[in-house]
C-alpha cells in the first residue's frame, strides 16, 4: 500500500514538474510571439513615411488691350514640358538619361529648351558678355573661385551630376546647362522645372507615348503669353521672361510677392514690369502627398485666380496712323531734301487735354514686339537704336518751343506785362557776349514775339528773370524730372551750374539767356513738351500723363477700377488770366503762318495754337512743334519732333485729321465732317399762261 502511495506521489510530482515545464515553455513561447508581433508592428510603423509638399499652380496673366478692347498682348492655351521631382530618378546617371532622351525628341521636332547658363553653347566655352553678375553667382553656386574659367564651370557640372563621357562634348554641354538650370530654378518636390514651352500637339503626343520610359517628364496645359499686335507701343508694352537670378527672385519676394517660384515668367520691361502685381494674378496650390517615396495623393487646395486685364488710353488705329505719319514725313525729307538724306528718327505724342491720357505715342525707328522676342540681338543691332523710345526717353533741346515757358515765367512774375516791349535790332549783348535773332522786329511784345519767334525778346525776359525763377517755372511745367508715366519716362535736365558740372563743361553767365530760348543744355523729351502744350491749353493746370485707362477682371466682364486724373501742378502762381490768353494768341498767330495747302492750318474750321522750334543739335538742327486744338476749347495737345529734320509743323494737320478719323464723336471730328449739301428741289411745273409768256 505504501508502495502504491509512493508511486502515485512520484507520478503526481513528475506530472506537476512536466506541467510546470510545459507552462513555462508556453509562457515563454507566448511572450516571444508577443514580442515578435510587437516588433513587427513597430517596424511596420517605422517604415510608413509620409510627406506633404505644396506645389504652385501658375495663374493666367492678365491681358493688355487698347481703348477699344483690342488685345495687344494676351494668352493662348499651350503645352509645356515639365520635370517633376516626385517621379524623377534620384540616381544622377538615370536622370541624365531621361533628360537626354527628352531633349533629343525636342531637338528632332525643332524646339529649344530652357538654358540660361551664362556660358556659350559650344566650344571653346566663354562667359556671356554683359552678364557678370550671373557669372559670379554661378561660380559661387558651384563653389569655384573667382578665377574659374567657363570650361572649369562646365567640368564642375559634369562632375557634380555624373554626366558620363559616353555622351559627346556637345551633349555633355546640353546636359550640364539643363542641370544648372534645374538647380537655379530650385528644382524640388515643390518646384517643377519647365524644360520647354509652347510645344505642338504632335510632339506632346510622342512624349506621352514615351511616358513609361521617361519618369518625371510630364506635359502641362497652361496659358502662354502671346503678342497679338506687336507694332502697337512695343516699348511701352514690354515683355515677360524667366527670373534670371536669385537676386531678382529675392527682390520680388521683398516686394511682397511671397508666392513666386523661380520657374515663373515675370515682367521684364514696360507695363509688363511696371504692372507686374496687377497682371500676374494669384497662383493656385496643389498638395502632393508622398508615402514611402511614392505619390499617394494629389489635391488642389487653392484654385489660381487670373491677373487683371489692363485697358489702355491708346486707340490702336490712331497709333498706327501717327506712326505712318511720322515715318512718311521722314521718308519725304530723305527723298526731297539733300540736307535730310539721313533723317530716320523722330517722335509724336498726342495727349487728351482733359487729363493727359495718352492717345498716341509714335517713335521711329521702332520694331515689332514679336520680332524682338524672336531675335533680340537682331533688333538691338539695327541702325539708329530702335530700342530707344524717342517719345519718352529721347533727350533733345526744345529750341523755340521753350519760349512759351519763358513767357509764362515773365508774365506770371510780373517781370513783363502783356504790353511790355523790347527792341529787337537783330543783335543782343549780355555781359560782353553777343547773341542774335533771325529777324529785325524792332519794338515787340510777348504775343507777337511768340508768333515770329523773336530771340531777343526772350533773351531780355530771361535776363530779367534770372536763372532761379526760370528754373522754377521749368520745374512747374514738368521739365528736369520724370513725369510718372506708368511704363517709365526720362526726366531730362535743366541748364544750370549743377548740370554743367555733371557734364564736365564750363558754366558761363550767358547760358541763362540761351536757356531762355531752349538752347544751352536744356534737355527734354517729346512727352514733356506735349505736356507743356497741354498745360498751356489748360491755363496752367498740369495733369500727370497716363497710359492706363482702367482695370478689368481676367475675362474682361467686370470693370474693377478707372484711372483717376491726377493734377500735379498749377503753373501760374499769381494770375493765369494775365498769362495764358497772351501766350495762346501768339501760338494762334504762329499757326496762321501760310503753308502748302496739304499742311495749311488756315483751312481748318477752327484755330490751332502751335509753337515751332529748330534747336541746335549734334545733327545740325532738329525740328520741333508743340500745340493744341481747337484753340478755344482744346481737345488734344501734341508734340512732334524729327532728329536732324525740318518742318515738324507739316505733321500738325495730319495729327488733327488722325484724331478726327479715330474719334468720330469728338468736336474736332464734327467740325471737320463735310456738311451735307442742301437738297435740290424739283422745279414746279409751268402753268399754261407761263408757258405762253
């Protein structure tokens, strides 16, 4: 019995130990499995990496249209080839292969790609001229010293981006240029790189067929800037282009444009630059989510808002008429006057007198904006500098047109009265210097002096005024300073000791009387002199000239604002009634001077007020005319000028006729419109008795 109990006890003890071992083992296995599962879950959690990037969507740029709504520069829907980092190979060699295959396709189709690196496109490599800042920035970016050559820069790019020597030297240069451009444009998840723009549908289709072999290459449909009428105000309109440097990009950021990308097109000159913030609109935003290296979602978080459309004050048809008038005048001079064989340059400015809205602004030589964008160098190298807008930036002595300013100063300060006379005996002496007049006018007052352009009368007025008072009125008229045209204009300068010092020439006391007739070193623009004419027409009120009439929404269905007239000065400080009627009387007299029938202003049904000038210049003499019409109730003011030419006054009638034709509702047009002939009445039939008689 004891033995049985011992065996049972041993069995139970053994079983307990076995169970204990099994339980311990089970617990160990359970804990191990639990740890493995937890580790796996932790590992799984660690491998899920998600990042969100914001990519800008360019807004459609606002259009620029003329006063009738005709588009001058606008947009078209086009295709651009972009590279997106989210899909582009991270391996440099693989990326080079993708770029190479893409540009080979572009080259075959006749397209170029974005490459603004300041190095020549073929060997021997040299730095681009006039791009010193860009060269310095490139060397800094590549971490090269200032003595590095263009070849050193290309070699560094080839090395940094693993561009294999299996490519030809030309192909290596292409790849290096694009790789540099990608860095310059901050190519990243947030910034796509625009490889080429305005690509035709056939090439786009081929690229899409190759998408599987070109990772990262994509085609986007967007608005592309177009020139619809490149002959209308090309200097004032300007053009857009890429952001060329980090310095330019930083400047845009500092001006409050936080949503710019280095790949953006921005205004470079003219209104495209001056009105950049209005034209560019507001970019949209696209949120790109990347999970473990793959794009998992793309969401449009903000729709782009198109830029404002700008409507100008200029009528395109009138602008074309003025351009033709100016060019024809120069052509006739070349063909008929041996002294004018080389006359090719001049300008016409026409302003609306009520607020100095620019109605037309012709300059010659000029260019078509489309030609400039196609081949800048070719246009820039043409004779007589067509890139200079003579109307706003050409600087000239105004000659006798300036006498209106001297007359204003003399009358308004009381130095002379309307009846004051000076004796003109052809010669005038001032501090031992001899000056001359082209006539012998004897005793002459201000109105007659303006009509016949007597030098000696205005020498006398200037000498009595003194330099300070003369300069005061020049400044009130807007000379010696930019007038504030939206697209920009030059200020010129006044004849004074400070100007002479800047020019490195000696100032003499006699310069003040020369300045009084628009000689010496007075330098003005045609826009300034048109403004002088308008100010006289407005009896001393000077309005700021402007090209912009109004702003509209992007589709031009809603007017957002209208440019308000801006009065910037009142010239007559004392009594305009004792100033302007007498100046106008003299200018009407000048317009009544007989001319050939086709130019004669006496044939018009209203008076015109003009003042001519033939200032000395490096070309011999230039020819100027300023004025306004009708003289009693002015609608337009104008200035016409020809470098080294004659008889600018012969264009006045053409200016007035161009205005009448293009503004048929104006009073000038109504006055010039042929009057209908009285209707002829049928004779009454004779009576029998009358027939007998």
